C-alpha cells in the first residue's frame, strides 16, 4: 500500500490541430469551401504564423465554437477518487476510469495530502486508517465468498469501504474549448490542491502541442488581469476588478 505520485501523459491531439481550427474559422467567414482550402493548408501554402494570427484575431472577438473541432486526450495515474469525482463534473468530456468493480483493491495505493505528510501525528493516523481499510476490504471479500458470492459481486460490494484517498487511473478527452474552461476553474488558487496540480501539468502539455490556443490559457485572472473571485476569495495575486 504505497503512496502514489501523480503522473499525466498526453495520449493524443487531433492531427493538424491549428490548421483544422483555422479552416473551421475560415468557413464561417468565407463564401468558398474549405474542403478545397484543406490540401493547401496541409501543403504549407498558408504559413503557421499566418494561421495563428488569424485564429488569435477571431478569438479576441469572442467567437470560440470552431475550436471545439480539436480535442486532447490524457492519461492520469496517481490521482485520488476525490480528484476524479471533481473531474467528471466537467460534463462535455469523455472518461474511462479504472473500475473498482473489476480491479482488485486488496493492496490499493493511496494519495497522501502534503498537510498530512508534514504532520507526524496526522501521518500516523492516516497510514493506520489506510491499513485498517485494506484489512477490512480483504476480510469483507472473504466473508462474501464464504456466503456464496463470486467474481465481480465480491469486489463491487467490498469496495464500499474504500477511501477517497484510494489511487485511481483515468483517461480523459476534452475538446479545447472545454479545456480552456477547465483550466480557468482548476488552475485557480481556489481549486482543490490535487486537481489544480493535475490541471497545471495538463496545461503544460497543451501549450506544447496547441500553443495558438493555450499559450494564454490558465486561471481566469491570467487573461483578465484582475481577480474575479471577489474580496472574500481572492488569493491576492491580482487586484480585484474594482481596484
């Protein structure tokens, strides 16, 4: 039952992402058919810099829907069930999560909050609790087997004692418009520490692969230049709107 560390890997990005966004935007404002433009884009007849400038100009006008044609897929491990419960609240997305019904959790890994790790008393209680839950999970499985249950029925019912700290793995796919909203919310200092850490790693990968969209992405304050959270919730990095 070791402590598990966060890992985020980029699995896939829509091919020719910038050109696809450019073509989608062009179709909105052109009498022509972008199906005829597409081979020219792939051949480099419209430079990447020219495409990026056009996209940036349109985005500044507030027109965002064409960027939904591009999506990004991530694999995350070393995340808690507490994190994934927050993650799946972002509904315009696809998720494939490790199942506690089919995966045996007798020796589950766990996510350790830094506040607990730094406190000897809290750490002792936390590790003691994890060990107790693991033991109870194993004992429940044996009891259910003795009562005549088999296979996934044993795991699906024994899992009810597992903690939110239990480590999970998940594949996430979002279109880039959804990702921008995700980063606005989850890169903010008000976001819970674990999902904020994952969001920042995801954002780093997005900036490397689709810079035209993500170079200026992040918490809302990064784009606005002021904190929209109000005096009660501001972290102080940016002034409030009325300041």
